[in-house]
C-alpha cells in the first residue's frame, strides 16, 4: 500500500531551447531523482539539467534540489504562492 512506503522515481527527458528571438539554441536534458511521500501528495529530490549547443557540446549544467506538492483544480491560488 502507498501508505506503508515511499516511492523512488527517476526521470530523464529532453527539451528544445530557444533564445528570446526564437532562434534554436540546442537541446536540454533534464534528469530528476525524487522520493514520493507516503501519502503520494509531495515529493523531494534532486535535478540536473544539461544545456547543449546544436553540435551536442554542453554549454552549462544546472543542478539543484526540487520539491513539489500535489494540487487540484480546487486548490486556491494562495496555496500555490
């Protein structure tokens, strides 16, 4: 049961990046390792995003902590801010 344990999740996906003039800059690879809490309504973990030029060379790497909480269509705006 979800109430009895936490869940480890890993995500790895790509996005395309553009500058403010809408010129293609290159792809970005986003990786996350998170732990879903026992109630399945919050998660915490780490992320790493590598930004590449069109030739596949890393331009910059960004790493950090991530945290999130479940919201619904009924969640008040004040709860999100």
